[in-house]
């Protein structure tokens, strides 16, 4: 009796100390919140202007009368077999769960009823503790007293998460089987009911085998509960898992859908279900609109080409109209899947170079037709848009720079194997219909500017290949640049045979206008506040700090090449498309057989990437170079990006040495590097034909131009010029020895007064001690210990004394 009394006192004490306060707190919850499934969240642009109101969670509420009875049978058999008889807490199930957990020595069984799950998700009772379970039970009992069983089922089925961002039975039915909830078959109902315990690990699109296993378990439970016969269950178990996904939320665009996905990833599915958030993004709404318009307009122009061989966007609209008409006329079964688009697709991203914030994102031509975001999820061969990283890796090494000569000759395709194992490597990357080789050495600059593939492969073999496979240091270099997708371990990667995503290509290209630094990562969301205005997420300051990705001089050297590639190389048609007059750089990317087209480029402020192709890879049309298809889209977008972001000149690194180069010879320029150019008035003028390269300090490149010889100069000056410009490895002229005794002139004063139109190097003037008569003072020269013969005595030579004049 004493033990019983003691146990009773302990129980009363525990109730008073623990249970009673929890019961009292349970009474404070407002049960009307159960009907508030989610408040709309507001998306703001980078300036704080409202962009859109969306539901973070993909949910379409339906009344309980639209849910078939066999789904309710499947749900209760799986989740809560005594749902229609308990008061919110299943005491029998609770005792069984405690017993089984005690036997197992760990928590293997739950005992939450449907009503308890509804309470947990409505009021955010997510803590894993016994106090939370007690609170959950008290709230569930209150719900049972206030709402009927059908109402509880309706509230539950419209709130529960079914995986893949599907919330509620209607979203799950459309998302997995392309039909309304009322049209679900028994096996489909069992499949969806089986997802509840672990939605993302079981969902049938990615994990059909797991989904079949759980479906069959639910069918067995239905047999045990008497809602399905054994024969019917066995017959249904034999059916394969057939899904027909269909979007259920037409209000979103690719950018807003990405925002929604990131909110769920940042806050968690349960917390995101509350809604009512203010989501502050980095989107520039005007630039976003311009990017979407450019994509639709320019691809529509491609589809108007004569004899265009593929489905067009307009034709697909007709196919959809015909499908809807036949469904309405019952000429097709109601569950006939919606036709999938097969027209030409595109994607674009605009990124701020300073912090990686995404200013605009286009994942396809029409979000309603296809929710697949090609800007962030598409992995496609990048073609010759990859080649700048081969040059950047080379320029990072001693002895390689833009004037490094490369052989521009035909190359056996056995060495690279793009599109075949034999034959000659095609030069399709040159963006011309009749490519030709110069068959003589060209500079690395010209190879990159003109997209000479054979020269690029030769450079890649020299700096990044070992034993027929890519060197690890080259792979690491590319990964540091921002391309996280693994490279194919073969030489074909030099020409972009490896796949990459558009977002990581943009990140990597941002290294070139920023002297080798890039943002740590891209981001779309800057801050999130809840309905009370409390900040629930803030972008980490560390994310905004740039990281060193490559050598600053190598990055700038590649930039200067890409600037020329845009204006006189493979990107030159951008001028025809209306490219503004501002500093920029970029590179075309055409993959084999014109299947994937890229253009990546930048200004000092932003980096923009464009991809064009089909979801099922195929030739767009013969001769569909990227500078004909992707470049016009990029040009429109980059022009729009300059509004409010005026492009600035991209300065060279302070550590680089500036060297003037002759454009004709590619060697160091001399005073004679002028070309005769006839002006519009017919008058012939001499024009300086040079440009500046920026080289790594200590780079050995001293050969001067032998082509411009100063024709018309006096013979002796011309001979002198020829002598001094000879390469050290070349024999000197026979009469050049007459100049060997000429002493160099030491400049004592500036040689040009006023403005110098040639920006010539100026002498470094240093103070030099002199005697009264102007002759330089000789100083002692220190010598090392041990120099000379130690037995010798130093000889002191003094000037003879001046003659003495003796007056008598």
C-alpha cells in the first residue's frame, strides 16, 4: 500500500509539475489556424519593389467530397486504423508502440494519429521530446472536440507533405499521376498514402522500386482492415509504377520557382509551410523582363528560318489546343498525359561580378510547358566556350603568354576524338562555314580570338596532358575557377566535350573581368522575414567575399583576348546585333554537330551566359553557330544590363609589365612599326600598328620586329636599325661590327617637353655627384675578402704635386 500510495503521489506530482502546465498551454492555441493553410509570401526585387505574391509550397486545396473513398481507406490503413473511433489519441496504438520500442531498445514505432499529425504541422510542434508528444496529444483532443472527422481529414489531406514540393492530395495527384485527386485509382491512392512516412525517400518518380514496395504494404494493410479483398490486392501488386507528372501551379516563372525551392531548402519544409514570408531577392525586375523577352524573341526568329526542321513554339500551342479539345470531347481518355514540348529551348543567367547575386534567370521559354530549369539543372557539353580555361591554365605557367606561338595546321582527330575516331579535326569552333588553317605559327592570342581548335589542342597537350589523360593540376585549376562538374579525363575536354551547368560557367567566366577573383558562390535570396517582420534568414557576409581562383596576370591576359574575340573574332557579329559601345569580352561555344550553343561574356559589372539547344540533344540546323543563335540573345541582355551599371574599363594588374607589340610581326615594336593607311579623303597616312601586352615580370620576350625597317631612311641609319633588331640567335650583319664601339647615351634630362603623344618611357633621372668642373666623382669599388694576391702591397698612386713657382 505504501508503494502504491508513493506511486500515486509521484504521479500526481508529475502531473502537477509537467502535464498540467502543458495541458494549460494546449488550451491557448487558436484552432482557427488549422484552416489557414498558408499565407501568400511576397517576393521583392533588389530595390525592395514587389515582384510577385506566391505560395512557397505547391498546394491546391480540395474538399473532402473530391477525395475517393479508396484513398481514405488507404490512408487510414497506413496511418491511423482507429481514426474513426478514437478521441485524437490512439491509446491502444500508444501502448503497442511503447512495448515495441522497449523491446527494440530504441524508438522504432510512432503512435501519432492523423489528428496529432495535423496538430503538429499546424502549430509547428517539431521538437523531439516527450513534452512535445504530450502537448500534441492535448491539442489533438481539442481538435477532435471542435471539428468533425470528415473536416479533420480534409484539413489533413490539404496540408500534408507528399514529396517533391507537393503539399496536399491534389498537388500530389497532379504531380505524380497527372490527374485530379478524385480520379486516382486504388493502386495510385495506395502509392500516395505510402509516401507520408518518408516522402522524399519513397516518391515514385525518382524511387519507383521503393514506391512499389510501400504501395504493396499499404494494399496489404487495406486487406487486413477489410477495405480490399486479397485477390484484388494481389492483382494490383502486379501493376508497374507508371507516373505522369504535371505541374499544378501555373503562376510561377523559373526565377520565382527557384526562389520557392531555396526558401524550402533554407527554412525546412515544415517551417516553409507556414507561409507569409517577405522574401528579398537579388533579382533586377527590368533586367529579368528584358532577358525573358530576348529569349522568346530571338528563338522565335530562329524558328522562322526557311525549311526549319523541328517543332516550333507556335506549333506546340496548336498541339495543346488539339489535346484539350479531344479530352473535352471524350475522344481521349481523361488521364491522357499532357503533350511534352519538343521545340527549341534556351536558358540565361545574369550575375553580379562583385558578390555572385543573380540579377536575372531564364530557365526555358515557357514555365507552363516545362518546369525543368535549364539554367541551374541542365548539364550539357560546353563546346568551345571552355577553351579560355585552357589558355588561362597555360598563361599561369612560366614561359606561356599571349604571344606564345602555336602551330595552326590540320590535326588528326585520333588525338582528340570529337565526333569520331578518324579523319581531321573539324574547325567548326571558328564559327564559319569554310574554316581554313593558316598552316603557319600563330600567336596564342590569335588562336583564342579566332577559336582555332587545332592550335588550342596543341596548347592543351603541352600544359595539361600527361599519358593521354588530363593532369590533376589542370582539373583542380578548372574547379577553382568555378566549374564543379567533373571533367572527362580525355583531350576532348580541351574543346568542351565535358558537360557543365550554365550557372557554374557564369561563375567561372566572372574570373576574367576581376583579375582572377570570383564570388564564393551565386545566390538569389538575400533576406527572409516572417509575418511579424522578424528576420529568419540573412545572407552570410562570408558568402559575399570574393575568392582567388586564378593568377591575376593570366586572368587579365585571357580577358584581353576575349575582348578581341567579341569585337573582331568569333563574337564580331555582336556589332550587327546592336552591341553597345562599352568595354566587354566574351566567347562563343559551338559543340559538335551544332547541338549545344553557348555564349559567355561579361562587362566590368556583370557576367551573362546563354545556352540554346533541345532537351533531347539534336542538331539545331547545319551551320547553326552560336554567334548566329546564342549571341543575339546575349547581346540584347548585356545591353539591358548596362542601365544603371555603366561598364568601366578593366584595368591591368599593377604587377604586370607593359610591352608594346607590333600587330604585324607579333614581336616587340620599334620606332618604325607604322603602316601606310589610306584615309577616306584618299590621303595616305602612317598609322602606328601596335598594341600593348601585359606580361609577367621576368618574362623573356626581347625579339623586336624585323618587318618594319624604316624604308626611306638614310642607308647608315637603316643599317644601324637592322643591326640592333636582330634576334640574339641570328647572325649579325657583316658590317654591324662597326657599331660595337658606340657607347650608349646616358640621358641626363627629359627628351620630350609637354604632352607625349606616344606615351614613351621616360628616363629615370638620378642625382650624380660631380666635381666643381662637372666631371663625375670616382668612388671606391668594394671587393670581396680574398680577391687579388695577398702578398701584393697596395699601390697608392697620387697625382704629382703641382709645379712650384719660386719667385726670387
